[in-house]
C-alpha cells in the first residue's frame, strides 16, 4: 500500500447517497472537455480526498512525467524508447516529425488509389474488400474504430479482420471473398508475431491457389512494419510498405499506418478528424491543471480504489452498440500497460498496480454480470459510457435511445442508492457502490479520438503514480518463446526441451490425434 492519509479511509463509513444532501456536488465533481462530460460525483470522494489524491500525483511528479512524454523523452526505460503516440496526432501543418507527415501522405495516396479504382486487382478490377491480418495492437484498435464509425464510411469497401491463428478465423473470412478484388494488409510492428505471419502465409497461399500468378502479390498485399527486411522476404514490394516506428507502442498505434483499415473504411478526412479529436485531448491533458484534468481525475480515482481500497477490477460499460468493442480494445491498452510488479527503480512494487478491466455493452450487460455488481461481494467500480445522440435513425430511434440512456443513468443510481426497504435479506441491495458517468454528445470520428486518447492518458497517469513502465510488455514475450518450443514438440523435428509431466503428457495426447 502507498502510505498516505488516504490509507486510513474506510469506505463503510462513507455513504454516497448522503453526500448528495449537498446540492452542489455535481458541479464540484464533474468536469468536461469539448463534447465529453465526466460526472464523478458518485464516487468515494470529498474535496479533501481529491486534494489528497492531487497531492499524491504531485509527489509522484505527474506534471513532469506528462511533460516528459510529450517532449519525447525515453520514458519506456526498459526498451530505451520514447512513447510518442501523441506526435501522430499533431496536425500535419504544425508537425515537425517528417516521418509522420510523410506516412500520412503515403496513406492519403494509397487510400485515393484504392477508392478511385486506380489500384486494381490481378484481373483488372477494383478492390472491394480489405483483410487486415494482425493481432493485439495491430488489430484491436482498427477493428474497434472501424466498427464504431461504420456509419461514416465514404465508400463501399468492406473491412475484414483476421487475428487468431485458429485456422477458422482466416478460413471464415476468405470463404466469402473474391481473391481478384481482395487486398490483404499485413499489420505487424515486428513482422515476427507467430499468428500474423502464419495467417499471412495462409492468405498468400489462398490467393495463389485461386489461379493467380506470383506477381499478383504486388496488387494484393501491403504491410505496415518496422521490419521491412522480413516483409520484403515475404514478398511484399517496397512501394507497398508503410512504416511503423520503435517509439510507437503496438497498443498505442491506431493513429499511424496501423490505422490504414480505418482510413480505407471512413476516408482520410474522417481519419484526420479522429486524429484531431485525440490531439485536442492531448492538449487538454498537457495543459489543464490537475484538478480539472479528465485523464488525471479518472486515473486518480482508479489509483484510489485499486491502491487504497483494494479493488481488484473495474468494469467499463458503454451504453452504445457502436462501442461494443471498446472493452476488448481497452483490455490490451490497460492491462498490457499496467500489469507490472516491478517499479522503475527495479524494485518490487509495494502497492497493487493494474487491476482487471472488463466490461460489455449495456443494456445487455445488465442481464449478465450486473447482478454481481449489485449484490456480489467484490468491490467493483464502474465507468458508464453514454452517447447522447442515437447512432441509428431507425424507426422510433430517439424513443429507444431514451430507454437506453435511462438504463445507463438508472444503473449508476441503483449502484449508489441500493434498496434497504425490504425485510427479506435476499432482496436487500446495499448500494454505496461508486461509478463514473462519461457522456459523449455524439459518436463521430473527432469525439471518438478524444475518448480513446482520454483512456490512453488515464492509463499513463496510473503508471506514473505507481512508478511503473506503461510501455513495455515482457510478460507477453515468455509465452511467445514457450509456444515455439511446444510447437516443435508437435512436429516431426521434435523439441530438445524437457517438459514437465503435465505439458509432456498433453503434448503426447494432442500430437497423437493431430498427426493421425
Ligand atoms: O501482445 C503482445 C504484442 O507484442 C503487442 O504489444 C502487440 O500489439 C502485438 O503483440 C502484435 O505485435 P506485432 O505488431 O509486432 O505483430
């Protein structure tokens, strides 16, 4: 535990509902930036608590850490790299990073060529379908944003995504496609990730098996990578390579050429609006005093609950069908960044760090895990996200939208208020459970950019308070290495590694059936 006056706090002594006897509570504990409003009044905070949390942030050097990130200092200390995702969002006319500006130009020309039909498939026809092959940060951001902004599509090109090495993933996607009008984007910062490389080879084989000649690779494969040598060896032409940079983490990369499926789907103008919205959140984060700073407040609240009140998880529940993939996207952003047990001084951490982030779309989630939020024994703060304007104009849309948002607000209210009226113990609902409400005026590229950047910066705030590195992911590497050893054990070449009896027996069992 971090030692601070906050450590004496007992949340049983705190009654959220009673705090609202102060009629000004909402105005004190809400803050907005452009089209985003955060109401954090239904949290275990008073003016003093917030003051103490801000003091903690200052003690941990948050302002300097924010400046260091924007200045491009090598804050990813274990890899000696900067974390410059925010630089990708600086408008081109003001952006001094020539690599970013030239990459946007390259994306622009490519998107124009695909949309206009100037870029043709091997049979001379226009591309109609794009398949992004990538995993983790090379998949989750693009698939989430393409889905969220599908109504902003400027053309009839359909984006598809393949990430899992399970053969069913690629097979299902290509089953409905015509190879002559399909373009594959191999998205891999390293161009070494097992799933992506295996899927890329399988996609190439599929294309070639459909009577296309090897030269057709040039019209049907592009790649985004830092490893141009490996991509060239795979057969991708130099002019079809888009850059990625060491200073851009995979989970922070949808703003770069990794966002190509987004740009192809919604057009470059909308893609630039996405960047502009994120840039606006960057400026807010960089220059707004801590007490009014959205990512800082949200980060401190999670530090409060995780570090001091022993919360093991928090839920993110978007009340918007278009944001249904947001929790999955956030899981990588948040847990790959904050799942660390050693601090920046190479010492074991002394407080809880990254909690589990989970969630699903509302109202559906009310009929699955909400019972546990209301009456379970775990302490689980919730972020409710609401989009005010309907994202569909269907029959009676505004009325159904009112039902949707009524549910969003009433769940937050129910968590806070509970219901102690019943004499039946089973029907008693304690309440006194904290939540945030984040309202977004409407879902468009600009506001979505702001929303994503808000969560990126919230994640960074927590890493600074916990003094951990948010930009490496060594834990993931171990699994990658071991999976190669096990794979070899399945194959004829075998593995020299001696496995424990559990792994060895399972390898035998699987091998017998697979090689049958
Ligand atoms: O999941 C681990 C990870 O290294 C992520 O950080 C990254 O987004 C993903 O793998 C994919 O990596 P690459 O883009 O190099 O294929």
